[in-house]
């Protein structure tokens, strides 16, 4: 991949691609991916291990590091705008608890007292500042970035592509679409409208739409030819194993299955054969999530885990620290 570089400022973001001629490409290794090409690295919520997740800073850093795909999670504001956040509540990822003007909006929902995205307009959400959500990660960038709309995210990607002369894939995940639709905030038309401003909505677009909700993906499949990914939780998690859907069943409406890495290997590090079965069903496999600062599921180090995933034949990995995933891929390509 061509080198990409970026300079982030408080008000404006300027991106510039590195120049110079590229060296002759080495012989392509025999990857075990479905198409035989190298696996992609998906920046999970941006480079969220090093910057507050889902912020300009996290996205620009991931682009600068060379991530193939950037992942934004999407919720709906009360005025029908797509908002880039992972949690539907706001206290963990923003400074809302310090905002006296919003104190009365705190309420109980789903057994939690908090502030909820759909109780705010996009303009109100844009006044909040993002903070690091994970213990043990640097808080040095807390307060530097705001809460983004999906439209702003798409503009950022377009700006980066224009500067680097490259294509940057995106993998938006729509969170809780049925719940939002029941509130009268159906994310499907908002999603397609936003994407159509930037892309021709077909299978060749550098877009993968993800969801844990198979009914939402079926609805999308009936309205667009964009590639779709069925997220697949691990054993013991909410929505585990795609609600019991078989891989051939998933392939009826999706192009990709995106499982928790625990689905791919047992606790002894032995392959479950899931990737091979998914490939046989015509599905790519995008595995989540690799984190440098968390114990690996396979092997002794995160590098061991990445090697195991790449050897297994996953077509993409989600990584909080995309630079590490890219470095391991580069090392394996040179072997």
C-alpha cells in the first residue's frame, strides 16, 4: 500500500500523500484468504488504541498508518441524523457529565442511568468532547475532538482520498437498527442517503455495511447491492452465533461474516474450521478484535495472535492498533 501521511490541527485537517516512486512489488505470498490476496486491516473505531475512539484524531491516525478500512459505529440522534459513536449512552465516551445544561436529560434506560444519543439533536451532540473509554490507555487526547456525524466522517474520508490519491475503505456498523426504527428513527434510509452522496452504491464500492441484526441486513439486501457483513458474536455473548443462523443461511443475504475471534479457535488455540466452512459457503471472514493491550486469544503475544488469524485465512482483521496488524502482515508477506 502506498504510504499516507496526515497533519491534524485543532480546527482544520490537512492531509498529504508521501511522494516518490514505489519499489518493485515482491512476489505475492500464498495467503489463505478467499481470493488469495493479503488480508485487510480494519481500523476498529479508528486507531482507537491511541486516540479516543470515533474521533477525527483516531481516524486520521489510522489513515496515516495505512489502514485499509476505517470502521465507524452508527447511532441515530433525536432529529434523525446518523451519529458516530459505539455506545448508545454518552457518559463513557464524552464529557457530558460535566455539562450542567444537559443534567436533566439523564434518565434510566435498559437498566442504566445515563444520557442517550437519541435524546439529543445532532447539533447538541456536536458540542460534546470525546474521551478515552478504555482503562490503561492514554487520556492525553481527551477533550480535543468532538462527536461526529456520519456526514462529517464521510467528508473526512473523501478529503483524505483526494489528498492521497488512494481509496480508503469504510465499514459502518449500524447499531440497534430495530430499536431506532421502533422510535421512528429508521437508520436505513438515512444510511443509504448519506452513502449515495459519496459513492455509487454497488458491490464495487469501497463500503461494507455491518450489523448484528440479520433482519436489517435482509432489508438492506433488498434495497442495495452494497456488500453486507453479518456480525457474529462469540459464545456466551449477547446475540451469540448470529442467533443460530447457519453459514449458508447468512450467505443468502450477506457477503461477509464477521465473527469474534473466539469462534475461530478454541481455548487451546486449535482451529475450529470456521473460516474454511465460511469460505466454502461463499463468505469472506472479518475477525474481531485484536488489541495490543489485551491478552491474546491465541498465542502468547498479539503478534502470535495476528499470525494465527492470517494463517487461518481470515480476509480481514479488526484492530485497535492497526499499525501492529499492518506490520505483522508485512513481515509475513516478506517471508
